[in-house]
């Protein structure tokens, strides 16, 4: 007699019986249905250090390879031009040997007009620093005032629009006439060409401060000094640093041309003096020196500006 077992709704379900042989048989059947390639190939995970190493190598080539190719293209074109011009333009190898000789003693002095390239670069940087510093002392406060007060903006906008497009070298004769000296005339030229980017960028930054900030300042009855230091200056700082970067780049471009015309010690005068001596190798070396110094100044100011630039947080 067979007895039936009945389960109620709240009784636990019956425990399934465990049969190892049936499980092995099912596993064997599953393997039999798989393709041969899937049977033989067992997936293996790539180690994390290998993946990280590949990523670093790829990033390195993406960063280093394009500039290296650009530099190689420049040297290749330079070599072709030196071959086609029949020794009027020195080859890259000849210029490199001359550069090693020049930079073996960059700070020698053999007279007022015969000094190393290091002294010439330092003198040019000194002129740029003086002219640029004076332009910052005048241009940044003027930009704040022009951006803050509409009357001053309407008053000076026509003058800035008139004088800003004038070539910086056009101001050099005025400087020679007024200051009666080559060095102050060069500094004056740097001043007049550096002041416009700082005025314009600072004024634009002040005008783009949200009106809500100014309304809060008016409600709190803040003084003009508090508005300047607590509201305007932090908001305008990225714009101001952009103007500073543009002004430094322009100043470094202008000083070379100004020194060619005024003489004395400086990288521009060094280029002109080497041209008078028909030393083309030193002229090419000076071109690279000017470019490297300008690149360093640009990079330093970009880093400074990025340190004070804040991205807006998107909600």
C-alpha cells in the first residue's frame, strides 16, 4: 500500500535529491553541444598592469610623437632649403655646432657692443619687465574704472578704438623725441603696446559680472572699495590674467624690433649686429632663442591663468 504525502500551503517544499552522476551527465552533454573552438579556448583576463602599461605607452606616443614629427618636418625643410640655396643658408648641423659654441660661454663681456647671448636676453627681459609693469600699473586700474562706470566707458572707447590699431613701432620715434634716449624709448614702446590688452580685457570682465552681485552689494550698502575687492576682483581675475598674457606676448614681439632700431644691448640688437657681420648662423640661433623665451613666458602665464580659472558646476 502506497501512502501519499500531502503538503499544506505553509509547509516547506520538498528538498530535491542530489545526484552527482546526473549533474556530470548534463555537463558532458552541454560540452558536447559547444563548438570545438570554444572547448579548446579558455578565456583569460588581461592582467591590470599590462593594460595600464599599454595605456601609458599610448598616451606617451600621442603626446610625444606629434611634436617630434613637427620638429622633424621643420629640420627636414631647413635642410632642403640649405642645400638648394648653395651655402647661403647654413644647414641644421652647422647651426647646431655654432649653437654649442655660443652657449658654451653665454655671459662673456668683451666690450659694450660685444657681449654674450645671455646678457642680451636678460637686457631684453629687463626692458619688457619695466614697460610691462608700468602698463599693468596703469592699464588694470583703468580697465576697472572703464568697466565699472558707463560714463568713462563712453568717454574712452573712441580713444582706445583709435589708438589700439596703431603699430607699436610707430610710437618709437615719439619716445625718442620725448625721452632723448634709446633705452627709455624702447620701454615706452613696450608700455604703449602692452596697455591695450589689459585695459580691454579687464573692462570686459567687469562688465560681465552678473548684475545680481551688484544688486546684492547695493542692498547691503557696500562701499566702492568693498565692491572692488570682494566682488569685482575675484570675478574679473581670469579676464585680467588673459589680458596680461596677451600683453606679455605682444611686448616680447615688439622689443626685438625696437632693439633693432635703437641699438644697445638686447636680443634684437644682437640679431641686427650679427646681420651686419653676415653671421647667419647666429641669426638662426637668435630666432630659436626668441621663440623659446616667448614659449616659456606664454606657458608660465597660461599656468597662472588656469590656476585662477574656475569651471562652472553644472547641475
